[in-house]
């Protein structure tokens, strides 16, 4: 899949400005595909240093901060705010989904690139966004579907925003990426290969089109539509010679 030329030029401009002006520059929120484009081109960017953060550990949507705190002699925080969305009357509140919240926010004229992760903590929800629009959202976001809500900026992130993990073990013929994915998500070989062809597989943030990559310990794999996991390496061997490997599922869920 071809990267967006404007997006690539914008990343190059931000890195060049950080390097030339000796200051920090920030991207908007990036999805996995956009972050993969950055990884593919970062060797060609100005050598200014870069940090990736989305407001919480293992965030799916992240910003890139160009600039090295050691070289600049100071650090600048990411312009990310976390908004708590709470029903005014919990007794009558609907069970809102990610799509409900995203739709209500974008209906206010906010672009997707201004928004980070949405975390549900029924009946509440938490939304990460670019700091400059936080006050606007708190003022204007007062209804989602049929539920009246109050939106406020929160400085202290609740425990619910901590990413949960579930350790499992699976048996595979080898540490080959496609075979591990097929076992983790119980997919057929053809289903797994189709995901590669559609560009839905990411290894350590980079989109992969080839299925024969060998996983290494601590590699992180994201399969769009299914989830994310960390490869923990070999755990043993079965009598038939298959490998037993450790997997850490993010979110603790497997389809």
C-alpha cells in the first residue's frame, strides 16, 4: 500500500524544523498505518531525535515529538489532554460505544487526527485529544446519542486506562509470523495470508506484507480487526516436535 505523499512531506518538514530551529515539533495523532510510514522513512529524516507517545502506555493512536531533550537541554510535554465523559444520569445512560463517542465528537467539526484513543469504562468513557481543543470539547460535548453527558479534563488517569494483558501459550511449527498469528487468533492459513495482502499486519509498528518473518522475543504484533500481542519466545517443545511459545495478549481478549 502506498503512503500518503502529503503525510510523508509533513513528517519531513516537522523533523527538518526541529533540527534547524532547535525546538520541539509535534505531529497530530497517527494511526498504525501512518506510524508505519514514519518508520519506513525515518532514516531519511533530519537527525533530530523522535519520541512516540499517545497519552498512555501501548496507545493505539500516538503523536511523534521531533527533537532530542538531551541536545536541547529541556523537555516539552506532549500537547495531549484526557477528557472524562460522564453521563449526567447514570440510571438512564445508554451503553455507549467507541463509534457513538467518535461520531458525536466529529459531529462537532473535530478531525480524526485531533483525537487519540477512546477508552470505555462503563458508564464513563475517556477520550485523548490534542490539548488545544480540550476546552472546546468540554464546552460543546453534552449529548451522545440520547444520553446527556458532562465532559471534563482529568489530570489523574484512572486505573482503567492501564492496558491489561493476558499470558497464554500456543503450539506452532516455528516462530514464523503467519503461523503464530493463525494460532493466536484461530485463523486458517488463507485467512491469515489475506490479512497480509490487505496490509493489516504490523510488527513493532511497521506494516508487513511478507508472512515469512521470524518473530523474536519482545516483538509486538498488531492485527487490525483482531487485536495486539507481544511474543514472549520459546517455552518448550511437544513430543511431536512443535514449539510451545508464550504470548501476551493486550486487552486480555482473543476472538
